[in-house]
C-alpha cells in the first residue's frame, strides 16, 4: 500500500534543505543545514545530544520553525502559508520518542482519527485500513484496547500504524526506541525494517548502530548544529573521515 | 519472648499485636467518640432551647406567611404557607444557580482559552480580567453593579433600545413570546394545557433537528461524503416547527403565541408586557457570572496546560487543524482535569447567590431572614442549610456522573 509506483526517477529529491538556520533565543541550533533525501532513501541521523538532530527532522514538518533558508518537501516549500504546512503534514508521518498516543481514544480510534477528520475517509474504509496496519505491525488483537493497557513496544507500534494510516510519502522517526525497555526495542526495529524494505522514504534519529548498518542508505553525523559528515553506513562506521565522527563512534562503541 | 496466653489470641497472634484487630478497635473507639460528642452537642442545644423558651419546631410551615415575596417565577400569594413560600424562595435561588452556572461556564471557557491565545492583546485582556475579578470581594462587585443599575434612568425616563426593549433602574424588558389562551375548542382543564401544546411541538421540532443532525453526522463519518448535518438539522427543525405551528393555529383558531412587546403604561410609565428581568436578578446574575467565570477561566487554562506538549505535536504532525487539535485532542484530555474543580465553582456560585439579599433579590437566604421575624430562626436556618446542601449535592452528583463518563479507560 505504501509502496508507491516508481514513476519518478531515483534522482528525484523528496526532501531538500538549503542553508537552514534555526535559533532558540540566542542559541544557534541549526547552523546552515544543506542536504537532500531521495525518494525511497533511508537516512539515519546520529550525533551527540544537543547536536540539533531532533530539531533537524522536526523542521521537516515544522514542529520547529526554521528562521533562515529553505525547506522543500515533495516539491512544496515549507513557508508560513497554512496550505503548504497542511499539505506537507498530510504527506509526512512522524513517530516520537514518547509515542504520544491519544490516551482518551482506543487503539483503533487513535489510528482512524486523522484519516476520518483530515482525509475525510469513510469510517468503514478507515477502520479496514487501520486493522490492516495493526496486522502489519503485529498487534491486530489490540485494536479495541486503550494506550495505557499496552506495553511500550506495542504503543510505539500503534504510533507507527497511526502515522502510516495517513498514507505518507515520508516517515520521520525521532529516537523511536530510546524510551523502550531493551526487550521491546527489537519488535519496533523489526517493524521499521519491514517498512524500509517496502520502499518508504525514512529519516531516523537513532543510536541503534545495528539498525543503521543494516537498514540505512546513508548516515548523517551532526554536531553543534552542522552536518559534520555523511556517507553510506559501511564507510561511515568503518572508515570515518572527520575527527569528531571518530571520537563519537569511539564513545558509543566502547561504552 | 514469653508465651502469650491462649485466650487473647486471634489466628495464633496476641490480639494487641494483630494488625486487623488494632485497626478495627481504633475504628470503633473513634466512632463511639464522635457519636458521643455530637449527641452531647445537640442535647446541650436542646436543653438550652427548652430552658430559655426559645421558639422551636416546624409547625409554622403550614401557617400563612402573609408577606409578599419581591420576585417569584411560580405563582405565589401572601396567603400561601411558610412552607410554600420557602419553596418559592428556593426556586428563585435555583434559577440563579442554573442560569448563572451555564453562563459562567461559557464565559469561563472563552476567557480561559483566550488567556492561552497566541494573540498578545487577547491574552493580556483575558489575564487582566481574571486578575481583577478574582481579587475583588464578590459583595463589593455586586454592590458596584447594583449602583450602576441604580444610576440608570428611572422607569418614567427609560432608555429605549431598538424601539422595542427598555432598560431602566427597575430592570431590563425585552419582547417575549407569550402563549395565547385556548380557543373555543378547549374547555375546562384543557384550556390550561393549550399554551404548553406549542411548547411541546417546539420541543419536538428541536429534538427532530438534533436527530437529523446526528444521523447525517454519522453518515458523513461512515461514508466520507459531505452530508451538511448542521444545515439539514436546522432545516428539519424549522420545517417541523412550522408544521406544528400551522396545525396548532387551526386547532386554536389563533396563533399559538404572540410576541408581547413591552411598553410603558400609566402615569409612572411602568413597563408592562414582554419579559422583564428585574434589577435584582439582573445584577445578581451579572455579578456572580463575571466573578465565577474568572475562577473557571483559570481552571480551564490549567486543564488545557495539563495536556502534554507531545499530544499537540502528534496531532499537528497528523495534519489536524488548530481547532481540530483543540476539539479532538486537547479538550477531551483537559476535561478530566477541569471537571472536578469546575464542580466546586458550581457549588460556590450557588452558595454565593445567598448574597442576593444585599441587592434586593428575593433568594432563599434573604426571604428566610425576613421570615425570622415571625417564625423560629433555628428551625428556619436548619431548613435552608438543608436546602443549600441538597442543591450542592445535586451539582456534585451531576458532575461526578459526567466525570465518570469521560474517564480514561485502562488508565
């Protein structure tokens, strides 16, 4: 369902950042980010805490507003135009570190809320799609439960299903496994691997090196608001060029 | 440790060390103490009442009150009994409570949401409103509104609004639909029912409108096709209302009700006709609503702010509009936090209406104070305390039922 026909050339960039800057007050979080993500590409973003990696992907759907530079998603520029913001948000799914499921709605209603209210899908159709997605993330039997009744791993899988229900072209993951107990990380990563195989464009902030090695097409290393180094995981992990990258990899590999 | 004697053990444990026995003993001892204290208190009062010949008892309730009540929404004559007069006063209080709570809640929600507005001016005005009205004593505010109303022109020089409504220091008079009497078709008891027939048909029309709205909303959700529930629901209500109107007009031989327009009459220009909200009620409602809404606004603000930021981000990331986020995600979660303190404010408004006597509204407390001149005060005050308690418990019950209904499952 999410495997879009490859009618656009592989060189087609779905996300483009041109010299993007962002300040929190006087703190310069993003210092001129320029990069692009191809359709179907899986990009893992790594970096020490405070390096601006979360802000970077949150700028894609304007959960963080950028103050200078340009961001394009699927050809639409992210501006102050409400229509552009809405169009991009409908097109971009997001998964958060803390799941952020709606506690007052059952699992099925969490998933169908936006398709019914935003995409105006008929309820029956939205529910069928939701059940299919629950099947896909491996928890079809939890449809009628409420978020508080699920484990962390199950909640995060519902959150992924909820984002997929809007049939996005891009999925953003902001440290999706950082709030999970070790035994639940695997079930979420399995879902993300399956999603990656299906051809979805993904931007993932994560510390899971195994996942990055296996699933990513490219790793971006950020520090102090800039992209320090980027490249295919093989080169990045085995043969990093920059000193800062080497130091970071040394720190996370030998802890 | 020495062997405990067998007689004083329970489950093989000496009773003075058995947790369950200790707890039960403490419970029983404290219950006995409380009962004894209350009994001593009341027997003391009863003795004092007897010794000093203080009048006491409830016989007066069936006596004629023989005093007019300034304002009443159900029929009342001075020849009615004390008991009925108290009931009339209680309805006056209940009307203020119900109308006041409805208006204060609406205003409070609006101000509370406005305080969180990203519009600087709107947020500041709402903030100033809350800080001012929350921090000035209610009695002062009531008297302030009272003097403003007093400074309006007297009835004989009344202000006229749009040529149809009148505002003066006696109150506000607006045009109002009044049922016309039954036609020839009715006789005896049926004639009294005639005005209510139109009310009933209007109620049916409104209910039908809601049903149509609901069905179409559901259809819109089920099928995803635009079904115009609001327009269709309104149309259905108007149509059925019109049919009912015509039917009643044929049966009645006259329009079922006529708009009564107030107009000054006589040498003093007393306003007759229409519907008049007298100054006392008007001032009491304004004062209570504005004061209570300031507290409700803070409750609403706290409720909205209690919803985690991640919830809004998730909702926005899904593409919901700002109003959609507020309505579908923020508010349902905020309500859980809002409702319990909101019930407290309903209770406060109801109890604060007892200040109405200060500005000339005949609510329960002021009527009771007048009654003490001709009936035993202790009995009267026991009765009105029970009345306020009953009203407060009714609010609590309603609020708790609602809160139970909106509670999260599985949390």
